[in-house]
């Protein structure tokens, strides 16, 4: 399995586990640290929409140093994301 496929599987499994916890009434922040780094643009768009969906029911936090991910996030999200630059 390629690194990109492993990262996509990792994100999918974490998102499914998070949604299961939310359905049971447990809400915790959903953190990701540069998990999109190996994603192509289409997969990054889909992952950004996933993070937005998670953020509607709780808090999703994505850490990255890749400017293109921030640009995609701004482009695909219905609600403007809050972006902190350090």
C-alpha cells in the first residue's frame, strides 16, 4: 500500500471513529497534522470538505505548512475556515 493510500485510509478510519463517538454523545476536537501531504488535489478537496463537515458538529483542527492546502480549504468550504498563521 502506498504512503498516500495509507494516509487516506488513516484519515477515513479516524473520521469514522470520530463520527461514532459523536453519535454516542462524546465530542472531542478532531486533530490532523499534515495528513493531506501525499494527497492529490482532488483528494485534498474531498478531505477539506470532510474536515468542514466534522467542524459543523464539533471542532476540526488541521495543521499544515503547505500553502496550497490552505488555498484549497478556502476555495471548497461553504463557511470560511478560521486560519491561524504562526
